[in-house]
């Protein structure tokens, strides 16, 4: 649990483990981080308020914009912005990561410390996140079933934090037709996706208005922290250091 004053807590519940893995359901499963890990109440109210203040500052610098679907240009109901060296966006030209805001042309603001600490605490991954997508759902917004596959490294987990009204989250398997389960994601909840779950189809069916007092305007904010680029194999395996040598 990240409270405003401390940042450690031992509780962790794993759902949707890879049932084909001999490690499923064991603590080694968690160590391998294969599945969807839900941590209800990861951020207490004070920490949610601190994080919200930081997010509001980011939105002042990098305003929420209305993303559009590839090709058709159909507007999404969710509004978005980002922080980090890279940000995810979509318009007629397609889904992509880019270093600048599509409307202001300015670089995305940096990922704030409170989010870097949440990543370090939750992700169990040796590399820092490069992108934090900020989704804002008004009462009527939703997000259709999709996979997150615009990153180069699916080996890195995705970490999600929710603020404001509860969202009805749906997650299935790695094929669109696979059976799905639903979870409520409430203000302060964290979700970690790794291993096979990293490529699971997922979406937000609807927002349950009036379930949180955090946002006076109502609605829901979701933050997803991601690694985007693939780090060099040598750096990843830790097998050795690459020493470029030039002769002659
Ligand atoms: C499961 N966001 O931004 S967060 C997205 O609540 C996105 O705004 C939703 O899907 C939201 O792409 C869901 C939880 C989440 C994030 C990434 C996942 C679940 C995931 C990646 C793979 C599987
Ligand atoms: Fe997604």
C-alpha cells in the first residue's frame, strides 16, 4: 500500500494465473509474474489525493485530447494524455508512441516520482517505465475489448492505477473469442499484467457514476505505466557488458 507517508505492504492477490504453468498459484508464480495481479486499495485516500494533484498538473501542461480511431477517425469516448519520454496516441494515421503531444507539439511532461515509486514497488522489472498513458472516462465513456501490442517488449509488465469512480473492467484470454471475467476497478486499486496476461484482451464496459468522491467533477482516471522500446539483449540478460572496440 502506498500511503502518503509510506510505500510498502505485504499483501498481494493473484488472479487469473496461467493454469498451464506448473507454477500457477504458487509464490513462484508471483515471482515469475505471470498473470493478472489485482491489489485493491493499493493507494490509500491520502495517496490518491497526492497523485491526483500531480496528474492535474500534468494535464495543465499536456491537456486531455480526444483520440481518434485509425483510418475512420471516429472519436473515442475516453480522453487521453501522457507523461514520460514516450506517449501512446491514436488518430487516422494509426496507433503509435511518440515523444510529443499531438496538439501542443510539446514533449510530454516527465513521469512523476510517485509513479516511478509505484512501478518500482509493483512491476518487479529492472527497467523504468517509458510511458504513462492517462485515460479520463466521463460517466458515458467506455473502452472496447483490445490488446495492448504497440510496445516492442511484451516481456515487460504493464502497471495500472485507478482514481475516481469505479470502472467495470473486463479481461479475457489472448484470443478475442476467449471467455472473459469482469472486475470492478475502484479508486486506489492497482493492476499488474505480466507474462501471458500481458497480451490478454481487455476493456472497460462502463463507469459506475457516484462511486467515489475523489474527483468533484466525477468520472475515472486510469494510469498505465509501460516499457515501450526493447532494451539490448546484453543489458537485459546481464550476461555481460558490450564494449565497442575499434581497431586500426
Ligand atoms: C490487461 N486501459 O489504456 S487498465 C489501456 O482502465 C487500457 O483505462 C484500461 O486498457 C483502463 O490500454 C484498463 C488495466 C489494464 C491495462 C493494460 C492491460 C489491463 C490490461 C494489458 C494487458 C491486459
Ligand atoms: Fe489496454
